[in-house]
C-alpha cells in the first residue's frame, strides 16, 4: 500500500504527514508514505487544495488535516 501526502510543505501538509505516520505505526501492513510537492503531479490527481491524502492512487481527502484515527480507518477499509 502506498500513501501519498500531496502538498507544498505548509504546516497543514506536515501535520497530515505526521498523522499518517502515526496511523501506520500501529498497523502491521506494509505501507509506504510518499510526499508529493510538485504542483503538476498534485494537479494530475485533480487536487486544487492541499493538503490531500491519496491511498493507492485514490484521493481520499482534500483540504483537511485528518487525525491519525481517521487515516487508520481509511487504510483498514
């Protein structure tokens, strides 16, 4: 599983990444987190507002900082 954090490095983007890392730390699955900061790549996902969370190439959240529990639920579903 690959989780991508889309954002240019703003505080909200960094918090979303931190929450994603917390979420996967308690899971036994093989999960990779990637940061995507290139605006062209971000727009290729159809995202115009960051931060955004992408799980296995599917956009799950845009413009919000999800909690680690909310991210964990998305991963488990």
